[in-house]
């Protein structure tokens, strides 16, 4: 396993819980959420400009719409259709779906498109103690289905380059699972793919590269690791803060990684909660969008 060079901080606004980075080629922006800080942040690689906007309900994830007209966004308790402009910020146009009424202690957490217009997203116990979370799927026609259950901290969906494998995590269990992903969005053959040891911290957000490598953030592990398709660690990127939350490939060549982190309970770490950028030496996949292709 090799170690790459250190990432560069490009935004140092100390996100309490930076998560869910997404690259918008249309806007030329990397967007991410600060869940516990209840704000949306956008960074423009072309000139380094960054803006942030507080939101009345905490945003948990964003997936750009296929038609280019805004985003599908997961807020704390609902999915919404979100208009966005770098000058004026986000604007909620309408509700799309709500969290099940019987899960008052839960919130939404992390999502990823599967490349066919569908989005898989998680829900979790906000206290991070009870297995009341689940994995859900929303189809382009806005039908929502629960496709797996009993997660404490549902995290980091990612899809393999061939679209046949979905990866999903229960961070509290230190476990990343793999599923067979059918053409109709069905999941089967759930199995343990990667198990973190105590010294690794907890697996958080993740993404696949074009060669099938799985890049995973280590919460309380201070690094980002690339795992081969067989689940073995291939390289690691150390970060100058312990709570590494997620990553996405960006740029015209999809050859740079944006990495989010968290400042929650990390006041002694000056760069905790920053957005970092690194050139990992591999290319990513085009960002998957939501809606009819």
C-alpha cells in the first residue's frame, strides 16, 4: 500500500459536519453540505471563489437533476426539489417525499445516483445508537422504496463503474457492504465487503473511480483510502484532521479529488472542517444525476 502526497485546503470555513461533496460540470462547482452547521457550501475551482448559505432545515445531500434544472436534495426530514444559483443560493421549490412519520429520531444521510437516473440514499438514528436507519431508493418518477434496513449510521452509497454493484456502509458497525445491483434497481446478495479495524476509525462517505477502486473516508482515522475491487487497501491519503467524511472526483478530466471533513468536537485541529483537494493519479466517474435520462 502506497501513500500519496498531502492534500491542499481550498476552503477553511470549519464545517461542523462537512459531507456529500458533488461535482456539477454544468455549474463548474463543487458543492457540499454542512449537516450540523445547517448550511450549503459551493466552491468554484476555476478561481477559488466560495460561498455559503444557511438553511432553515439542515441539508444532508445533493444530487443534480438530469435536466440541469437544480438538484434533488435530502434535508433532515424530507426530499425536496432545489433550485440553485451561485449568486443567489438555494431555493426550495417543493417537497418530493418525507421521512417516515414513525421515525422521529431519524434523519436522512448521504446519497448517490446509480447512473440510470435513480438515487440511493440512507436514513439514520440522529443519536447514532439505534438500528432504525435504512437504505432507500427514489426512481425518476419520484416513487420511493426502502430496500434494506437496520442501519445505525447509513452512509456513503457508491456504484461500481459497470453499474452492477452498489456499496453501502453502516459506519457504526465499521462495515461496508456490497450488493448486486440489477438493471431495474433491485438489490440482492448483500455481503460484507470491507471491515474496518478499530485503528482505522469508521468508514464514512465514498466514491468509485473509473478503474473500480473504492475511495473511503475514515471518520476518526484521519485519512482517505483507495480499496481495490477485491476489498484490499491499495493506497492512502493522510489528512491533517481526524474526521474525514467523504470525497468526489471533479474537473474537466475528473482527475482531482475534493475531500470533506468535520470540525465537530475537534477544536484542537486547525484545519478540521476544511475542504481539501488532491490529485490522486486516477480518474473518476462522471457524476450520476437524478431523473429520466
